[in-house]
C-alpha cells in the first residue's frame, strides 16, 4: 500500500512541475511576440561620458542629435514572490524575476473610476528641458502632473549632466503608489553639432532644445512640451484632448501671448513677423510631431517650402539679431507664415502674471478657473507675485499620500488671503476654482483605488 502511495505522490509532483514548465514556456513565447526579447537592429548600445551604459533608441539622423534610454523597466526594489505576484505590481515596475512578467504590462491597464471599467490607453507624453538651477522647479512641475492625473504619464526629461542624478534619485524615491502612475526617460542636452553653442545660448540656456524634439524623438507621435515653471491645476490628459480637435492641417497648439493688445509685447515691440494679433506663447506647446516632421512649411527665405529640420538653421541665421525671446520668436515666425497649421487654445491653459498684473484680462479663466499656471519671469522665487509663489510652495511642500484638502487646499487658500493687496491676489479665487475640482476627483480616485488595491500595497 505504501508503494502505491509513493508512486501516486511522485506522479503528483511530476505533474505539478510539468505545469510550471509549460507556463514558463508560454510566458517566454508571449514576451518574444510582444517584442520584449527581440533584438531590434535600430537599437544599439551607447556609452557617453557622464552617463552609465544604456541602450540608445533610434538615432535622429542628424549629427549631435542622440539620446540615451535612461529608464530601466526592471527595478530591484520590488520582488516578485508568492505574496507579491507580477500581476499585482504597478505598471512600469518589474521585480527581481523579470522573466515571469506579463508582456501585456507595456500597455496601461487602469480602472477608470468614472465608468467602472478597465481601460487600455497609451500614456500622455510630457516633455521638459531643465538646465542650471531648475531641478527643484521641474520636479514640482512633474509632481503637479502626477498629483491630479488619472491617465498613465511618460516624462521625457532633457537635462544637463549634473542634474540627471537628482532627477533619478528623487523620482525613484516617490512612493510606489505614485511611481505606478508614470514612467520616465532621461536625455542629455543635444543640439546640431555645427551650431551647438549658438543654439544653447539662445534666450535661456537649453530653452531652444524644444525646437529639436520632433527630430530627436522620431518614434514619438504626439507630445506636450512645457517649461519648467508650469504647474498643472487639473489633470494633464485634459489638454491632451485638444489633439483630437486638430483639423487635417494643424500640427501644434499654443495659447496667445496676450489677450489685451494695448499691453501686448509683440504688436508693440517685435522686429520680426509673429502669429496673429499678439503672438503666441510657447511655454505650453502641444505637438503632433508626426505631422511636424512630414509638413513642408512656407517661409520668407525661399519660394520653396522647407521641412522642419531644413527650416530651423536658416531661420536663426536670418533673424538672430532681431529676436528677443529666442525659440518662441522663431515659432511665431514659422506660424506667421503657416497660420493654418496652428491650433490656438484659450488663456486659462497657459495663465501667466500678464493675465492679472494690470487687472484681470483672461475672460476664459474668469469663467472656468485657471487650468495651467505659468510662473514665468521667476515669480515662484521672488516676492513680486506672491499669489503665484503661494501656489508653487503649496504643491512643493505637499507630502504624497497626505490628505489633499487639509494638506494642500486649505493651507493654500489661507496663504492666498495674504496676497489680496496685489492685482493677481485679488483674483486668486481663479487659481483655486479648478484646483478644488481636481482635488475632489483625485480624492475619489484614491478612495476607489484603496477599495481595489490589496492592503499590502496601500502603505508602500
């Protein structure tokens, strides 16, 4: 009898390991089909001074335009175990045993609390360029994007060498529940080699890098570029929706530089062509980069329309002595000659001190509140516009996982009461009007996630 029992036990053990083997082979084959294990010819190893060895993405096709892939999928900080299996890990995070990770995790799988269904969506892609003493300001901008966003985000961060470790260390230190909402890639600052210094010195250090994003990120279809001094007061995906409103000829979207021509800069002082009546501001710029790369742009240098990469350098050479705001002026010149290619969104999507410093002149913000705050001219770091500074500091100091109402909204409203001696302070209710709704939505999503997320992941 004991002999039969041993034979039966042996058969059960053999069957168990056979099932494990089949499962492992199936997972490996699925990974190969989805491209995780493919060795694609356009990817090659690249090592540059100041950067660890990474796998470089497809090259931009121009000298000096290269970048490195800095965001490894596999993080050793989380283990795949019986109690923490791969299907419970947040998107973008892989445990020590990466072979068992599901290949379908490349796509976002999230619970949409508004409809109660699991949805698959491509991430919203956000790009920023940081040079000099802009690390903390940029991180605060990224923090505002993560706090209120409901869709998966991917950050394309272009930064000087000495800033990259600061970005990496800080982003990796954020709580796992926050890191699960975004992924990121770090890139070095690169310009065309023949005129790199000239481009880098244009207006502000590295600001003109945004002009080359369509040429560097050739595999990216659409992108939202923002300056480092931007703060999102509502989910990033709301501005992303403008892409679906583009007509067949529009390639980019920006807000007007001014609403009131009597105090506008371009129509009074510009020595070059500009878009529309008051020009456009490039601090928040939504781009369909596939269309930008394909389009032939009319210009005042030749009767032949030029593609983006052919246009930039001749444009700089012609107007470099006449432009004040650097790459923003070049964009104004381009869309002056191609007005049909620009989608213009209202001023509450790029709200600056100019909209309140001489009295409120952004009607859309008065109706709906401020959606995106742009603290240009360094107003987050001086006392010239204390209302702008108060919002920046409130988001900067807010602790992840804390209550947004008591930890963010209430302290901000109290701080704004002390700014009413300024013109912008008198309309500070416009800053919190949309923010209140964003906080309410974020709180509802947080409560819904607590309902569906296993307890052992809630406190990580």
